[in-house]
């Protein structure tokens, strides 16, 4: 989904290590000084239903930027800006709508500003792309009566992941192909004694998530 302030702060902390305060300051600068992002202090993750024309104009602006040309043009050429309640939904708008790029192309951004702007733009582009498609695989290997389960997935259609540079040839998506009933060779067996661990300490990203859903932690 598109970014509201909390989700932007949470994901920017995980991706770049930005504090919530830093992310807000950068987003505010991109809004006030560069006119490159919409108003950042929002809790909405959707757009008004009458903004499809504005979205198309924004995409036309992004199509002038080398890094976004193929994705912006593909969205426009394929007609992917269309009624979609997940993106355009008046019922999910409060005082302000989601954070998206504007029709103003920014200039002279510093490194941190460029990172956050690019982060918002890619999310904006990605929401209009079709879903990514995978083959989900569950493999059961029987070794002298003990069953071991291996789960994995293979990307068959990158969809929105194209915006983030993913494709069907990513090696880490692949499981080694085997035939049904194939005999495996066990090279070694080791037993590892494990203990449970307490929950990890909060990071800014996980704390923001906890605050967003704090009511779930309160006992009545």
C-alpha cells in the first residue's frame, strides 16, 4: 500500500536506519522546500477517488526521470491507473491522503533526501503494477523414518517487484530441482540443542508498529 507517515518512518528505519524524527524532517523538507512530496503528516494510505488525473500527470513527470522512465511509461501505456479501492478510496481518507510524489521534479537533493524521495516514488509506482507470481514448493525428505520439510518459492512473474530490480533469474529464489521419489544421500547428521529466546528488543521500526497496534497488547 501507499505510505502514511508511520509506515514511511517504520520502513525507512528498517531500510536506511533513519530515526522517525529524521524521516519526518526529510519528508517535511521534500514537501515544503522542494515541493516534491505531498503533505507528510497523514495517517491515510489511500488516495481520493477523483485524483486519477493527478496521478497520471505525476507519472508523466516521473517519465522524464531516467530511473523511472520504463515503469512510469509502462503504467501509462497499459492503462493501470484505473478504479481500485485499494488505492483510490474516499472512505479511507482522513484529513490528508497518502504520501506520494508531486508533479514537481526535485532538484539538488542531498543524499538522505534523495533516498527518501526515491523510496516514496518506487512505492508509488509499485502499487499500480500487477501482483508478483511465485511457484510455492513444499518438499518432504524421508531419512530413515525422519521427515524433513523444505519450503521455498520460485518467482515466475515479477510484477511490481520489477520496480525494485527483481527478476525471474534471481538465484536466491530457486530451489534445486529434484524428481518425485528421488533417492537422497545423507552425508552427515548433527543434533543441535536449542533454547527459546525472549522477544527481541524494540527497534524504532518495531516500536512504531507496536504503537500503531497498541490496543492489541492491552488486556480488558
